[in-house]
C-alpha cells in the first residue's frame, strides 16, 4: 500500500515580532528626551568649570579639582605638568575657580593699593604663589623688629589671608653680606627671626595659627645677583607663600 506523502508542518506565524521594533523605538525616544532635558537644565557654574578644565588640559596647566557644588562631591580634573602636585583649592574666594592662578589674581586685586605703592609683590612660586615684601620697607637694617609703619600693610595682607584656607609659609631671606651686629650670629638667624616677626603679626591680625609656619633661607636663594646695592636690597625680603592645598 502506497504511503501518503508527508505534509510539511506549517510555519507558525510570529505575529508579535513588531513588539521588538516598538520597544526599541520607545527606548530610543526615552533616551532622546532625557538628553534634551539634561541639555535644558545646564548649570552655568558647572559648564564654566568644565570649560576651565578643558582649557587647562590643552594649555598644560596643573591638575586642579573644581567642586561641583558648595557641599563638595565630585569635581573636574584637569591636566598635570611633570613634577607638579595635585591640588584642590577649596574655601574662601578661590572655591570653584581655576586654582592658584585665579587666587593669585584675587590677591593682586585685594592688595592692589600695596602693590601700586611697591609695598608688596604677588609672584608665582613652585607650590602656589607668594606675597613678597622687601625687608628694607619693614625692618631697620640688621633688625628683626617690624617698623611701626609696617603694621597697616601686614594687617591688609592678613585680611586677605583670613579669607582663604590654604597653608601659609613665611620665608625669610637676606643678601650675601655678613651680619654686622652682635645680636645675630649669621644671616640664617636674621632671616629666621624676620620671618617669625611677620608670622606672629599675621597671627595677631587673625590668621589661624594652625595654617602658619616659617622658614629661613638666609642668603642661599637670591632672586637677582648680589653684586649691586639694588640687587642686595631685592634679595633682603620676606615671602608669604600661599601653598596649593594637597
């Protein structure tokens, strides 16, 4: 008896395949509207921080952390030059800005009267910047006692330093001439005592003690050659160094 030919099974009609395409479309639309919403609520401050970060990266600037809110949280990191340390300048007028360079500009603005009068200079340093004072304007020759007319300038400097939270190192320097007094045994000692005098005055004017320290470099780090009276006068100085926060 001949067998009947086998009828191939009917293919099942998948009538729900359209759901996959529909789900994909809904997902894409949701993502699209999320992006639109995020673009419509840009925080100008965060956008400025991000712009500063990219500018610093492409200009080879130091690594900085810019807080995204006044309560802390994540920040924006920018580029790091070889040999430079990470820093986050928080607190005071430099919070949420471009780090030491911006804070240095704020120092120039806050101390503009002293800068114009030649009482101080605001100069960049390896670890931040410094408010530099020529010793002859603040001390009598061979003395570590601040002159009375030095106090208003130091009070103004202390007013600025009280607005920030960075560590401060008061550094004393001299020229290369031997000390011509029985009070001091070396330029190291004179430079040290002058830095301590400035430090204690800043403390008296309200700068927190825990942020202050002093150092003496004597004649070892001149800014110009010591071969003229003018050069030696520039090297006799006290630098108030504002250190980038570690």
